[in-house]
């Protein structure tokens, strides 16, 4: 079993990967297109969650929207997706959330 201090050290080193400067393969130069494009799973899940949670708890809708915006920003900041990927993921998530609400009778 690993010592507690070594476990925390390995977690700390893993957290440093959040810096985009440590991931040069993810950098997209302005105006350049990436080799692929697909709807963002993060955007899809967050949009579906916002749709569902806002229907269940309308007084917190603004908070849920803010959380989704943070998720979308993180995808752009880490150069994981293009803006069109986030738009497509958000639209897909809204459809999924609306479908779930319709099926559940809300």
C-alpha cells in the first residue's frame, strides 16, 4: 500500500495536466482546423442536465446555466473542441433533456 504522502503527490502531479501549456498536441492555431469535429459529450451532458434540473427546480435555473457555461468554457480553453462542437453538443443535450421531460410527463 502506498504511503499517504505519495498518493497525494501523484494526485497533485496529475492535476498539473490541466494546464494547456503541458499539452502542446491539443493546441489549435487561430484559423486552423482540427483533424476531426464531433459534438462535445461534456456540452451534451451539461445541456441535458440544465434542461432537466431547470424544469425540476426553476429557481436555480440561472445557477445551472452558469455551470454549463463553465463546462463549455473549459472545453474551449483546453482546446478539446471547436465552437461548432460545443454548439452541436448543446443542441443535442437540449433535445435529450426535452425528450426525457416529455417521457417522464413533465
